[in-house]
C-alpha cells in the first residue's frame, strides 16, 4: 500500500501535442494498435467509396437513342476532348458529367454531330473537281433525302426516318413527262402514333421540297409496314372524319361539365354520374330562294304604268240594185278634223254634234249610215309593281340535332335506429328540382326532341386496382437498393467509429481526475502509480480509464478508513498551499 507524502506538489509542465499523442499511443498494446489502424483505414476507404458513388450520380444524359455510327463518332470526339463518359444500363444513352453537358453539346454541334444516321448536304462539300453531272445529281438527291429525314426525325413521335425520292429526268415532250414521287419509312417510338394532321404535314413537307411533287404522291409507311398515308382519305371516302368524332366528344364533355358543376354543390362530389349523347349534324347545305309577290291588296297596290286604247269603225250597209257592180253609192266626203266648229262653240269645249251625224269615238258618219253596223274596241294595260325577295341560306356546320342525357344520383345515407348508415332514396320533389336544373344546364329543347332521365339508386363500392405492389415496382426496388447501399456503408462506419475507435480513444485519452469538495471522499492520486495490477487480469482484458479511476477511488476510501490522520494532514497541506 502506498502512502501519501505531505510535500507540496510542483506545477507540472504542459506536454506538447506530439508528446501527448505519443503517450496516448503508448498506452495501447500491439493488438489494440493494429485494430485501431485497421478501423481507421476501413473508415477512410468507405468514405472514399461513398464520395465516388455520389460523384457518379452526377452524370447526365448527353445523347440517347442514337445509331451506332453517330455513337462511335461522338465517343471519338469525347476522347479527343478528354471528357469522361459512360453508358446507362441498357446501353442506349451516353452519360457525361452534369457540369459539362451543355458545353459538350455545343462543341459536338459544330462538328455536325449527331448526324441522325443520314447524310445531308455536307455531301456536296466533299465533291471532287471534274465530277460528272450524273454523280452530282445523285449526290444532290442523297443530300436532299438526308435533310428531309433529319427534319422528319425532329417530330416527337418519330424515332427514325428514311426518305426515298424518285425524280424522273426532264423531257422536252409534254406527253412523256413524268411527275416525281416519294416514299417515307417512319420508325415510331413504342406506344406512339401519328395523327392525321401530322401525316398530312409530313406529306406537304416532302412535297414542298421537291418541284412538281404533289402531296398525294408521297407514301408513308410505319415500322410494321402499314400504310398510314391513306388512312385519312379512306375515312373521308367512307364519311368518317376523326375531327368530327373529336368535336362530338368535346361537345359532350362541355355539357357534362356544366351538369357536374350544377350538381356538385347539391349532391356532393362522387355521388352522381352524368352521360351525354349528342347527335351532331355535319351536313353542309346552301339554299337560294327568289320569291315574287304581286300587289293584289288594295291598300298596297302600286301601279308602275297604265295604257288605255279605244278604237271605233263603221261598216256602211250595201245599197243600190242587187247585182250591180257596186253596192255602195257615192257618199259625199266629210272631213270632221277640218270642219269648222259649229256656231255657239266655245274654246275649251267640244263642238256640238252636227245634225244628221253620229260621233262615236271621234268618228263622224253621215246620218244616212245610222242604220249601218258600228264596231268599237277598247284595250287597257296596267303594269303593277311586283315584290321580289332573294334569300340565301347556308346551314351551319356542326349543329346539335338532338341531346340525350342520363343522370344517376346516389341515395342518401342516414343513420338508422341501430346507429348504422342506411341508404334512403331522394324525395320526388327534390328529384323534380334536379330534373329542372339539369335541363337548364344542358340546354334542353323540346323542339329538337331532347330526352333526360334521372335515376336514384345506391352506388356499389368498386375496389380500385392499385396495380403492382410497392415491393414489385422496378423503380421502387432500384431506389431501395440504392438506399440499402448507403445505409450499409453508414452502418459499417458507425460501428467502426463507435464500437472500435471510441473505446480505443478512451484508453488512449483517459479523463482528468475529479476532485471532490472538502468533507466528502478525497480523490488522492499521489502514490498510486506504484500500485500493482494483477498481471493475469491485464493479459485477459485491458481495463479502461473509468475502471482504473473507480479502482483508485476504492483504494483511497479504504486508506481513509484505516488511517484518517494521514488524509487530514494531506488536506491541511493542500489548503495551506492554495491559501498561499
């Protein structure tokens, strides 16, 4: 047992960090040293691997879905520019660091990459001097085909395109002149199709690039060999236009939206279903009518012109001896137009008839002809104004001929006597109100013959198909694998740091001694360095700093109980040293 000396301890010098590290390292035995170095090396290696994995995730796609020729040219260009690259799992995309994607794309664009698998007008730049006209024409045609293919490939649904042009030689004879034609082979992306408007656009694009090429002479095929250039014409010939079907769907959807907006605040979302069937008239008709209506009504009569003519003539009777050469005796000639007016006639008044004469329509005859026959005629012509109405009517395209609506409303759920929810139908009065609201919302018309049917029935709960389970989803599984990788690395690092490195650091760096206040148990460290430790226990397990401290405290307690005078002397010395 060590005894404590009463000498005043001198102030120890503060050791240097290097010396302290050497002392801490010396506290470990050979096995602990090897274990500490291995743990630190493994932690550093795992951190480096994690950093590299994160760095690899920063790669982005440079180009995807390119052919082998363009891929080889792009890789060669990347190697010349010293740009690291790699491929994705399927090998269909080239990946480069994310911070260099835009820069590399611009540099490759200056080199004409990617070319899209077709040779364009750059073929004309490599022509040699003295080339024949035939070869020049062939190169021009190849360049035009390549440029058209590149333009068509810019469409979103087109993955690859090839264009074949059949341009005949010009002829001086009009009858022998042939028109050019074109054929286009399209390789579409999986699950994508071309709309009729897109097909017509491709046809017009090719036709506008070749002189005297009609759009109807451009044939389009897909990757399965199906003819897609005549689908639209066939539908039109059969009286089916896809745009008409789309228009009908839009009309029905707009009416359904209006009905849903009016029913949602009343019934609630999800408690009703609406279906509309619209009969649309797509026929085009023009009518021109011209109507003439005479003015036969007296108040509305309007006379354009009126003409009246009267004539009278006399036929004297036969006189003389029957059988004579003439049966008409000489009659003295009269000239009523030149006869002087009779006495007593005044200006402005017609002259009085001469005795012995007959005045009929301005014709005067002698009195001897009174018994002779007299013929008169009167003609009157009246021209009325005739009303003329010209009407030109053009029927609107896409008018609604008839609407049919069907609405199903879910029954109300009310709590029953036992507290459970029970379905109850809607009252008839409320159904009538809903009927009126739906009619006004859909634009109901009795003249068109529209129909509306509202039914009230309980809805059946339909289980939703959630699709694949989460654990079978490929994206989820790949994400889980990545998370597991990083979690495993983090777990290994935490185990090495907390389970191996931390206990070794406690052994290397023991905590400073704790001095308890006066009156309590005294922590005396003097003279403890010469205490013996069981060699067998040291070989089996190395005690930690906390265990050593606890052991020293136990020994000091035993010393204080056996000889309290010595402890009191030590405390007095410490108090005197601190006071001075």
